[in-house]
C-alpha cells in the first residue's frame, strides 16, 4: 500500500529544511519496497497569508487521512500581533489530532562531543528522551484571559491525562535503561502534586522500572551538569518545552533535535523541536539534520522501517563526523551542501548494505 505522508513546510526555515528532508527520504527509499506519496499542505503563517487561517480545513482533513505527518516549523514576527497566529494553528492541530505524547530524544554521539559548548567529560554518553505531555496543562487550560490590568492562564491536568503520558514514558524506559525521572513542581503546584501521585500509581504496573521525582528547577540545572544521569524524563507541557530546548545545549544546537508526537489512535506527527528561526530564514544556512532525523523517527515509529531509519541516522552522523556542518555548529556548509552530503552518505550506505 502506498503510504500517504502529509508535509507541512510552514514558515521561516521550514520550507528549506522540508525540501532537504524530502530529498533525503527519496534517496533513502530508492530501490526499497517502501512506497509513498507526499501531499504538501498550507499551515502556519503562510496559510494565514493565503487563506486567513493558520490551520485551513483542507489541511486538517489531509492530516486526518494521512499515514504520517511531517511538520517543519511555523511562526515569525509578521504574525505575532494578529488575532490569528501560526502558534494557535499548531496548538489547534495538536489538539484536533490528540497528539498528547511528544517524544524528544537528546543524544550526543561520542564522535561529536567536540561540537558541544560543554566539557567533553560532562557530555560524553548523553542519551535521554524527554516525554512531553502535549495537549493539556497551561497551554490549554481554561479560563484564560488577557485583560487590561491583569491576565491569567490555568494549569489543569486530569488523572487520565497524566496516566496516559506516564504509560508512554514507562514503556519507552522498558526498551532503554529502565529509569524514569518525573519532573514537576510538587512543592508548589497542585497539578504537580497530582502528577506525582499518578506517577507513583502507574509505576506499580512497571516493577522493573525505577521511578524518581525531581523538581523542575533543579532538573534544569542537572540537565547540563550531569546529563548522563537521565534516561527517560516525563513532564508536563510547559516544563517539557523549556527543558528540551535547554537540552539542545548538549549536542550544541537546536538544529539537530527531532521529535515524534503520538495520539491515542491516528497518524503521528514528526517535527524538529525548534521553530522557524526567522533570524536565518532564506539564507540557505539552516541545519537540516533536525528535520531529517524527524523523517528517520517517522520511518521507524510509523512505518516500522528500522533499516531505512538507521541508514538516515547514520548518514546524518557520518556527515557531521566528516566536519560538513552548517554555521550553528561552527561550519561553513550551506543547507543544500549538508543535505547533499547526507544524501551521498545514504546512497553509499545503501549500496554497501
Ligand atoms: P527558534 O527555535 O526558531 O530559534 C532559536 C535559535 O535557534 C535561533 O537563533 C535560530 O536561528 C536557531 N535555530 C533553530 N533551528 C535551527 C536550525 N535548524 N539550524 C540552525 N539554527 C537553528 O526559536 P524562536 O526564534 O524563539 O522562535 C521563532 C518562531 O518559531 C516563533 O514564532 C515561535 O513561536 C516559533 N516556533 C515554532 C515551533 C514549531 O513550529 N514547532 C517551535 C518553536 C518555536
Ligand atoms: C514547540 C514550540 C511550540 C510549543 C510553540 C510554537 C507553540 O515551542 O513545539 O516546542 O510551545 O509547544
Ligand atoms: Mn518549544
């Protein structure tokens, strides 16, 4: 069966890195049985410009009918003041597709520790996963309002919402080092107190997994002073957003971090953790690796194509090892040059294998 992949290129560097990712996908699947078609849809600021809304109904319908969704990035200074923003479209898409489990792996290959701004002895062996709750918490809680003299948001979690993200974390830990760190602010927040209680309850179903709790402030510190102490971090929407961007310090750039978002049923969505990088958009210097590694996650997690996923990942790491790097990693390669190098690697590996 031909797989339907919906591609949402979005704004800023989005179209540049989406082009890279689709070119690598094409190269990596050539002379394999994997058969797919790509459907490009409007999303984000470019959709606002074209249709007045960041998530047009055709885009949502296409996503609902897709086997997997690739999203590059949305947003930019042009749309921040408007009633309709690209960010609202992104949150609406996550909610509509019930993409509650956002998986953000942060791994630093031994051969690439020199790219980190941190000391090699701190970074060596870094390999953890942030499991971020994505469709609830303060991002979605009601009431919320911005009034003239005050503004407020509501952080709300139900037991069911905490349970299902905990199960994701424990299952992932089972395939790894069997250690879950639940990150909260239970010394202050009611939502975090419930979060901790539910984590303890769910942990009883996974006696082979160790559960520990950390407060988010101290976890933020340990993430960059002792990153190898983590295996699976599970946390609420806002904390996961912040901690995963902080985690990008370890590999040295946001430009290499992919993610996968899963729902209860229905297609998963794959996207870099970073945004549309307006400061470098249109300059052919964005790092394509975050988007290319998102494609690898898609091949593994949506299509069970482990071989193709591994080939794409190896191609990215080999390219970086050879010093073919975009400026965010201190190199001089353009987006297109780095993409071509990854394609050459994918093709090499494909021929040898
Ligand atoms: P950002 O993640 O876009 O950029 C932060 C910094 O990282 C910038 O200096 C940027 O140049 C750099 N960077 C990010 N990706 C890179 C890449 N692939 N290669 C090289 N450098 C890269 O965050 P921001 O500037 O705070 O936000 C810009 C816009 O993106 C905002 O509108 C924001 O809301 C949006 N955003 C969207 C998403 C998404 O689409 N999922 C995620 C985060 C932010
Ligand atoms: C991310 C982004 C989004 C978030 C924004 C753009 C709404 O920062 O995907 O990490 O906060 O979830
Ligand atoms: Mn973010």
